[in-house]
C-alpha cells in the first residue's frame, strides 16, 4: 500500500488575505482557484449545498506538499473571536524547508505577521545520527496556523 500526503486544507476567514500571505511570505503559487458546492458527504463541516471557495497553493513539487485554503461563502462560517498564538491539541505544526529564512522573515514582517521566534540557530540529531544545524523561524499565518521554517546550514557527526 502506498500513501502520499498531497495537501492539507485550512479553513480561513478571508481567502484573499490568506492567499496574499502564502504567496508573498512563503512564495507559493496558485494551483487551483474555484468555487466548490459541498455534497454534504465528505467534508466534516458544513452541509449539502454550502458554497465555499477553495484555493490550492503549491511550492516546488507539482503534486505534494500543497496547502488548500477554504472559506465558507454562503452561508459564512462563524470564526472564533481570537486568532491562536500558541499550539495545542488539534492544531497542526507545519514544517517547511527554506533556502532563505531571513527573506521569509522580512516578508512576514511586511504583512504584520505574528512572529513567534525570529531567525535563530538551532541543531537536532537527525535520523542517521548526525547533527543537523539550522537557522529557524517560527510564525503564525493570518488565521493562526503555525509554521516552522528551517534553512539547513550543514551536518556533522555526533560528538
């Protein structure tokens, strides 16, 4: 059996604001942009006939690692009062690889992004036992989804 995670779809308050954030900050491009009327079967939210807007954005790979943005249009889905600024049960952590964490940080600041941790150096033991050195950045998107971006700086043997 073969399983591939192709996309994660996020419920968003304002699809245009979110689209702009993902394109500007993470340099993603639009793969799909269409209205979708729900069937009432597959999605564990809403009901049959609900009108939504789905935008799917992609990075480098043409099929995997995509992010979907889904906004309820008719009827609108009520949004929580507060945007999350921490991670807990039920909240995903998205881990991205970047070749320029400092540029992502600059772009995130331009859009008023909540920065949890500015670019910082850190290391972790990899699956092969080597130590991997990174520059990391931790941010929240406009709806409170958490992103950890890492720029690999090198690998070294474990001391």
